[in-house]
C-alpha cells in the first residue's frame, strides 16, 4: 500500500477542498424544506464516485430520499466489501450557538486538535467519515492497489430512522452480496488510543401529546380549576424514572442482558477519567443509574431521556396563559435483546395508564432500531485490528458505544453480514450539537487506515 499512501499524502489538500464542497450543502433530512439539498448531495456523490473509478454509480430512488449505489468488481474470486454511510445530517439548530455558520466549513485550532479541526454540520457525522472511504478507494484504484471488490451504499435518511433503507436492503439482497460491511460512523477513544466499536445500543423514539381544555385559557380566570397540560406532562415524565434513575415502565428490563463481573472488569480496562468527562461538558457532577459507572451507563445500560418539550407561551415577555396542550419527544436507548417495537408498546401502554382523567394523551412512535454486538474473533475484525495497529502504531481497544446505528442489526438479519464499525471521531466532536467538528488528523487517519483494512482482509480471506 506504499503507492496508495503516497497518493493520499500528495492529494490531501484536494481531498479537504472536496469535503468542504460536500459540507456546504445543507442536507437536513428531518426538514422537508431541504429536499432539493438532499437530492443535490446524492448527485454530487454519484459524480465523485464515478471520478474515483467505480465501474458504475447510480441514484436509486426510495419512498423518501435516494440511495447512492456504486461498485467496483475487479475479480469475483476476491472478497467483497460493502461500504455503508449516510449523506444526510442533523438540523443545525440552535443556530445562535454556533461560533461560525453551520454550513460554511472552517478550520480552527483547538486544545484537542492543535493541528486544526473542520467545524461544520456533518463534518464528523457522517460526511467526513463517509467521504474518507471514497478518497481511500480513489487512492487504491489510482495506484492499482485495490485488493478487494467494493460496493458503496450511501443513504440519505439515517438521521430520521433509515426506514426506506430497510426496504431497499430487503429488495436488493442479491445486489448487496458481500463478505462484510464496513462503516465509519463511530469513533475512537483518543487520537493516541485507537479503538474499534463492538457494540451499539438500539433506539425507541416517541412523541407524546397531552391535551386539556379546547383552547388556551386565562391563567387567572381558570388557573386552579382546570388541569394544566404542561404541569401534568412534567409530572408524568418525572415518574418514568425513580430516585435511582431506574426506569419504571413495567417490563422494560425483562430482556436486558446483565453483564458478568468479568465482562465489566474487561470493559473497565479502557482509559476513562470521570473528572475529565465532567470538565469536558462543564457539569458539576455525573448522574445516572445507581450501581453503574459512567462508561457502563453510556453503553451496556438502557436509558430514557426527554429530547424536547414544548407548550404554552415561550416568547419574550409575559403571557399569563393556561395552555391547551403540552408536547414532548422522548427517546430510549436500548441494549441488545431489547426489541424496539416491544419497548415502544410498553412505553405507550404505561404512559397512557399514568395519565389522570383530567387530560387526554396521544403517543406517537417516531422510529426505532435494534442494538447489536460485534464478535472480536471473526476475520474482518482481526483485519481491522491489524489495520489500525499499522496506522496508529498500537493495537486498538474494543469498546461498546452508547449510540445507535439501527440498520446494523438489519444488515445481519437480512443480508447475513456482520459489520465492522471502524470510526475515527472523538467524543468531543459535538455531533448533533452546535459547533460540530472533525479533526484534520482524524479525517486523514481514516483515509490512511482504510486501505490497510482492505489489504489485511484480502490476506485473511485467501
């Protein structure tokens, strides 16, 4: 891979310029106003795939946003890698908290990234990481060092649940045949501590609506005689966890796998500083389920969080209103063996059961997905370990992530393929938040590492 690495070094400035082009497109899948931007992004990716050397690339329509599919088949006897990523991004709100415009990428030096980091929505999640695969592929093709067949499947709905990708995968099992799926939508422990993600949590995302009177009321004339939906909603949400931060929904923990002391001890070997964690997000003290450490709470334990809550008057000044309605978005991160459909139903039944008869309640499941665990003894994982050891100079640590990539479990169920979660982001990259960023070191390290994975995987699969 020497020629490939030399090509990467020679073209790194161009790679960065191209990534900036991609980051300038506001491909926000949650907002219908950005439909044209998502279609523009898909077309941009198709052209870049073609120029990188694929046999063909096409934009496959779905009921939502399209999937960009491409492949390069050099020899049917060689192993095939299916690269998955997504080109959609989260909304940039609240815009006023960004230090620079969300879709005008800039490079700034930080304490964590003294060499500079790219600040823009999607820089890490997932445009920067996904684009690393395309540039690594380009380098291998240009240098005639591509050792495996490659298929790309880049979707535009990951940030809203990947509903149509599931349908696409089920309808295209033959086309998507491969030996392994390679994904960079996760991270590493630190720039000097490489890691591979071996577990993801599932997700159940709900929206709840509490309705009282048929209109907003004067709080002086009606207050004290009519149930306030916001007060009721807050009381209901507060009851969903107890004093130990244990979720109170009946049956919620029935299928939660309790890790052994030995497994928890193995997890604890990964470097972690509670003090540094607290300082990094400016909190006075950590919080979570009693009896578990912070790394355990964010990986092997399920959670319930309010992601948004609204109702009544929230503008400037005072308006003495007793609101007609109150609303909230609630997400539950699930661990392997918990089923998102079952959990959603348990939540709905319980939430309705705790509502007083002074209000009406509506629960709307938004989207969900299942958790997954990646074995550490199969060929692709061994190849990934060797690849990162070669690029970082030390063996990566297996870690479980608290995040969710719901499609990973479906890949295994429908295609029978396991995924390698070889991400290059950091916890400090502020994904889904204002000032999202991705270190230049991390962007280039991804492009450098990916060809090593191809090479090691081809050797193991011989």
